């Protein structure tokens, strides 16, 4: 029988959050991880079964921490730990890279839930179109309805922060 696997919720240099499966060993997990070299702070949240570790990336890597946490919790390690989001293709901010990474995860879940029929590339423009139609049918148009502002924001973000073809 396969051991349960921990999940990396997010990983950016200096900050790692993992979620442990229900049958993981969690007694004293916070204290033992806090003692690892390079870890500056650690917090276990039983309600969400997540462990947040703040660390010095120049002393220890996220994958080393994940492997250590998995060994101490007696679970399988996550398949791969990706570090900080890459900046956008035009040298944009890491925040934009983090948004792209988060939205990509949501897109995978939407695609899985709809068996590949719908993606966020279809769902978001469709929702914005329906919202714009609703605003247009409500009566006199305002100077800049929220739906128009969202269209602009969506288009600008897509054009300047997503690789072509996404």
C-alpha cells in the first residue's frame, strides 16, 4: 500500500507551506522542523493540516525541507518542488508571476472538473461578456461600468504577462 503524500501548497524563496495528509505523524512536527538548519520560523495549523516554514534560502533549499518534513511525518514527499514564480515574459514583477502560477493551478482544476471542455480562457471572457450584457440591459450606461474595467484588466494582464498561446 502506498503511503499518503504531502502537498506543497506554495513555495517561494524563504517561505514554504505544505499540507499533510490525515494520517501523517504530526506530534511535535513544528518543533522538529523549526530545529532544521536554515529554518527561522515554523507554524503548524491543525485545522488546515498545514505547516508553514520560513527559512533562509541561501542555507537550505525548499526540496530539502519538503523531504525532511515528509520523513518526519512518515509520508511520501511531493513529486517536485517549484520555487518562486518566474517573472513575466516582459521582465514583469514576481507578483504577476505568482498570479499567473495561481491562475494556472485554478485552470488545471477547471479543466479537470469539466473533462477538458472548459478552461479559464473560455470561462473568464464568457463571464465578463454575460456581465457586460447584464449591465447593458439594466438601463442607461454609466461612464465606465465594472465589467468594462474588468475587460481592460483581463486584456492587459493577458497581453503583458502570459506567454503567447496561453
